[in-house]
C-alpha cells in the first residue's frame, strides 16, 4: 500500500544545503519536506567543514539559528600566511571590516534540525530506496520507503541537495547536462587531534615539502592538514610521522605546534566540479550536487 502526501517543495538531502533551504522556505511561508537516507545521528556526527564566512554566519543569525554559534563560535579577524620561516598576518577586519567564524558543520546541522523540529517542519531520516519521478511534468514526485511503508510525495518543485554522489543529478536524462571537472595532482592528509590549537587564528603554510594548514574546531580540538599525493596510503602515516612532518613544515622561531592524540585521520583528493544547467524541468540542483569547490579554494 502506498501513502500519498503532498508538499510545495521536496528536498532531497538533509545536509547544509537542504536544511538551509528548508529553513529559508519556512521563513517565507513555503512548506517543504526534507528526505534523507541517513540517520539524524549520522548526519550530525560527520566532521566536515568548520569555517563560516561572514556572510554565512550572518545568514544563519538572520534565519534564527545562530544563537549557539554566537555563544560557542570562535570569531577570527585575520589569518597568517607562513613561508620562508616567517609569518605574515592578513588583517581581515582592518581590510574589510569582516571576519570568519570557526563553528563545526555538524553543530550547524544540529541547530538547523532543532529549528525545523521547533517549527513543525518535516525532515524524514532513514528514507530507503529514494527516487525522483516525473521531473519534466508539472507535479514531480519523490518516492521512498520508510518503516516498510511506500511513500509517494507529490511536489511543485524538487531541490536536489543530495551531494555529488546523490540520486538527483544522475536522474536527469543523458545529454541534458554538461559537466566540468578538474582533478588536482595532490590531496590533503587531514587530522583531528585532541590538542589546543597552537594559534588563535588559522595558519596557511608554504614549504618546500608541501602545503600545511593549522585550523581548529574548538579551543580543545585542532584540525590540521598536510599536502600529499592524492592516492596516499594513510596506513603509511602513523601519528609520530604526521606530527613530525607538521612540525617541519610549519616551523618558525620560538613557536611549536601543540601535539595531542589524533582521533581521526584521512586523505582527501582535490577536485573542482560544476554542472550546467543546474535545472531540469521542476528539479533544481544545489550544493555539492551542482558544484564543488575543493578545500584549497573554500
């Protein structure tokens, strides 16, 4: 038996793009339903980006989901560019009057989920066998299974916010889209460490052995990166080797990187991607489904 429901905008994906869109639509009085194939716990535990530009932080505040960010976020008004053994600070506030905020993506998602729940919004987690249908017609549909029930969600529009590997872009007929992609000849080895950041601001380092970045997620958690081969085997990098390489690349006089237990590490390949048009019929692509900027340019 199939249960048929209806909404104005069906959103595939409960990541940043999907939840921000749902909240923005709510503020304009437009109903939406978000459909996500993962659990809420999985979505909110994924450690991804952690730097919010000023415009993004301002938007979250305007949307009514910025209270915890304002309390716990770490405002930064500059960064350090480090090369030839010297650091050079770029004063964001002095140059632009703006800054950035360090606030982890998983907390942003938690804040957005809480806001949608408080407003009576519908976010369906752990939806199975999700598909999009009738995209070229006036009433596109999202079909999925939940707790053994078949659900048919009729929409005026569908937003594909389901990431690079999601179903929405691949559901568009062959020949409609033009994809542009560039794969870079390097990757980033990234770690999360239980170590207080050795700097109050981000440090971007150019070294003959490769790039290195000091970032953070909280006053007690450091996020650091090393440039490496895109196919680097993470098993060849034990904790001691990682810290030694970071210390070497980031070294300046009278400064030492704070070390601590590494709780997560992995290698991320770098690529740029964009597709056009970002629409087919009543389906619109957004977020990583439509375009990807590598961390090197984010």
